[in-house]
């Protein structure tokens, strides 16, 4: 027996509550949604919630935000999906924007820099936890370990672009799964096929237009070399490639924002992740911080803070509009996607590669957090990072060891790690001067 859809105002209050309490990364956010929507409100059945979650795990982008959007769509169609998705993102987006402005104004002060040195220790351990957690769930076979190792080596030693690594994993997984699976069942055209195709075309036209048109306008008005087009283009690519969540796409952003564009230092990327971990909403909001500083550092005739705000808003637009497109376009075809074994094999290989991607990210962050100077060495096509040992930051190493013990031995929460490491970093500055 189906439960009547709740009033839209009740949905507004409920998804607003979820958005304000969505700390702890995707696992914690999904747990909050399950408790509220399935256990307390009983708006969705257990089976329907898990069915929706499985679909969202297939998509690029933040799965928790997309699950909120999909849940709202189930309750009130497109209107409900937009409402739920926006309420899940906006509280965290407002907090990250405020923290970005404060960071821009005060991060050069010695005291705050010491706090962020402590936060970087927490980030190293948080990424290590993500590798262990995702690896345990994902790496079940020799093939999956091989894919993860290849992704790690390709990024760290060959400097392959992140899209190439993900595309390569998808192709290998697709071909392997297709060779071991039965031929897919052919769908029988039904009376609703034409209407479904028409509805899909309208969805692509509306949401695709909202996504692509601003990028085209920026290309025409400002040119491909402008920071505005670069922001729109970079984070649009990230929106398509974020299989595995924010930790995975950070490796791609580090390649681009730090190495190619020079918008942030490696330490600044670690600080961005630390700030995003302390706010509600999807962790992919770390992109908002990067977009803020991209525009802030290249403000042109605008004041830095104004350019930063515009850069942050542009980043949010091109990051999250595609999420609505994936949900509203894909939901009607959910069953067909889940039955496709070859597609499932491609996505399983991507998930395995994500473990290697996150491990590479952890190594990259750890070296830049533990050493003040890290050089690059090269032999033929092979590259590697070579830290200068005289620049070793022993306070960060001590805090990293303490955070690792707290996380893996005593199971300290993420916010506790961040708060503790930040406080100890500030205390070290106060004692050592």
C-alpha cells in the first residue's frame, strides 16, 4: 500500500532539516536521509530507498545530493527534486563561501597558518580512512586490485590525466564484463516509448541548456583564456567525471587547479578539503573554494572579494546543474540501467580505479603537507616526487601520527579529528612562538 505524498511545505521543512544536518560525508548524509525519510516519516519504503541509492551510485557526481534529489522527485516530481536538491546543497554552499572569504583575508597570518598545518594532518588521515573504507568494499578480486594499482601508478608515476585513467578503467571493465556475460535482453517497444523519448528530449534540452549555454556565452564573451571560461569548463568536466565522490575528483582538481592553472598551492588544496569537511552538504563543495580562489586571484578590474563570489557561484552552477540532469533524465530508465551487466562491469572497474586515485591523492597531499619543499624528478616517461628532507615538518608528522591512532584505534569521528588537529596546530604556534 503506497503512502500519500506529503505536502510540499512539509517536504521543504524536512529536506531543509536534512541539508542542515548532513555532516560526515556521503555515508553520514545517506544515513540521515534513511532515518528521516524511511524510518521516521515513512515516505519511502526500505526497498525503494535502496533502489534509488543503487541508481545514484551509478552516476557521476555527489551520490548523497543526487539521492536527495531523487527522493524529492519520487515525492513531488521535478518540483520536489529541485527543492530537495537545492536544500541539500545551499546550507553548505553558504558556509563554504563565508569560510573562503575569511580564508582569503586571514590565511597569511602565522597563527591561522599553524592551525591549517594541523588541519592538513587530519586531512592525510581522513583520506587514508577513505582508501581503507572504499578498498574493503571494492577490492574483492585480483582484477580489481590490478585496476586500482594501475590507476595509482598511472597518476603518480606517468602523470596520466584523470579522465584518461577513468575512461581506461571503464573500457577494460566493460570489455571484460561483456565477454563473461549473457547477451542483454532486448526491450520490447511499448505504447509509452514515444512519450518517454519525448520527455527525455525535453529534459536534455532544458537542463542541458541551463548547463551548457552559460559556458558557451563565457567562451564567446570572454574567450577561452579567461578565468571565467576556465572555471566553467574545468568544473563541468569534473561534474561528468566524479565517479567515486569528491575524494576521487580532488586528484583531478589538484592536477588542474594547482599544476596547470596555479590557482592554489598544494597546501591550499588540503586546506580546502579541511574546510569542506567541517560544513554540511556534499564534500564536492570543495570545488566552490577552488572556484572562489581562481577568480579571486585573477579578478581583473573587479575587487577580489566580488570576483571570488562570482567564481564560487559559477562553480556551484556548473557542478550541480548536471546532477539534476542525470536524475531527471535517468530515473525513468533506472531498471534498464541496472540490468545491463556490461555497464555494471564498467562501473565496477571505475570504482576499483577510484581506490587507486584516492591513494595517489593521499600520497600527494601527505608529501606536500609533511615537507615544505617537494621537487619533481623524471626518467623518461616516469615521474616521481622527491621531497627535500631538510624541509621536513615534524609537528605535522607528530599530529598525523596522533590523528591516525585516534582514527584507526579509537574510531574518532571526522569532525573530532579536524577540531583536535586544528587546535593542536594553534597550540604549537602559541608554545613554539
